C-alpha cells in the first residue's frame, strides 16, 4: 500500500471519529434542552438510541463504504 493510501485511510478514520464525537455532543445538548413541545419517544428508540439514530447509521455505512473502497483500490494497485 502506498503512503498516499495510508494517509487517506488515516484521514477518513480521523474525520469519522470527529463526526461521531461531534454528533454525540450535539445529541447530549439536545437532550438537555428538551422542552414541553417535544413528542414522546417510541419505546424501541428509548432502548437503543444510537442504533435507531439515522445519523449514526449513515455515518457508519458511509465510513464502511469509503474504507472498503480504499482497501479495494489499495489491493488492486499492489
């Protein structure tokens, strides 16, 4: 694997970690700011708030696809 592919992999991982931490921080702020105008959260979502969150799902799927794409090209070029 070339040095550029390693740098690209590290960059993807770094951006994904930053986005995950930032999303968790925003989610905690929203929980603290909850007011009377919010509707009730379904019971299934209360049990698994991270697994049912579309932001986390899309971040996971996107990161997985990008990582697999990088690995594919790294193996194909080598």
